[in-house]
C-alpha cells in the first residue's frame, strides 16, 4: 500500500522549524497481524529527504482493549 500527497492537502501546520502532517490510511484491507510502516518526506525546496519507520499490529475487532 502506498500513499502519496503531491497536493499538500495533508499539511496541517507548519513553521520555520516544523511541519506536522496528518494522513489517514485505511486498514480495512489488511488482515490481522504485524506490519511495518515507512514514511518518507521529501523537502523539494532544500533537496532533502527523511525516512521514519515503525511496527504496528492489526487485531480483530473483538480483541481491541478499551483505552489503547
């Protein structure tokens, strides 16, 4: 699954030091299990890119614990 935001619609806040991006990704097609997500941000003005990644899990709806 890949999501690209060429329009900049996901930008919610920016300043000289920081950009906060929010983007919804549908997990509806993912089976329960462990996954890995990687996000790459490209700063075209300064010709720089940053990547971050993390693990996450998709669980059955009846396994969701309140408050988590």
